[in-house]
């Protein structure tokens, strides 16, 4: 009886996590894989949460193969796609009781609302409306500028 010849894979490959099942088994696929989904092990430096995220976002993973066997992949790391130049759009839902501070790193933050956006802290508030109004309220307002401080409008009323 003749054995099945399986093409060996030497070196490192890039693949994708397709699914993580309820038992924590990770299923991957990679270019040139003739076997369909393959169950993969992973190193201790790659946690299951990162693999679940990779499965849902389509993030690439770095694969090596035990004894060069394509049916024995090992995930050694996830591959960051932060340098692709394409921004990912994700909704973030935050619950107030779970937070003490929010820190968002990035070059630009956009808040978009259909009717209005209100920022409040104590007696101070800033309201932006869809009609184009910007309303700033507070017990004390300070405007500082190292350059020109202009007030422009169809009409300007002070007091």
C-alpha cells in the first residue's frame, strides 16, 4: 500500500485565521493549501483573544510547519497591518460605569452625529448642531491666541 505524498513546506508562510471554535481550536488557511481548513497550534506568545480578533478582522498570521508538514501548522505571531495606509472603521461602544479615563491615540478623531453633539463637564458645555450652530456655555470663558484672535460673523454682539 502506497502512502499519500504530501508536499513539504519549508520556511515561514503567511496565512489567515478562519475560525476559532468553542473548544479553542484554531483553523487556518494559507496560499497553496490543497487541504482546506487546517487545525493549527499556536505559541504561548499568541493568545486566543488575539487569534479570535484575527479571525474576525482578517488579520494575517505568521505560520511555520512542524517537520515541514502542511497539515501541522504552528502560528508564531499575528502580523500588524497598521502600515497599509487604509484606516479601519470600527464602532466603539463604551459604558460609563466601566471607564475612568479614555485615551485615543491617533492623528485625527471625528465625531459625527445626525442632530447634535454635546460635550459637558460640570457647568461647561459645547454644543454643535446640524444647523451649523456652535454654542459654548460656561461659568468662565477664556479665549487665548498667540496670533490674531478674530470674531467674524454676519453680525457680532457683545453683551
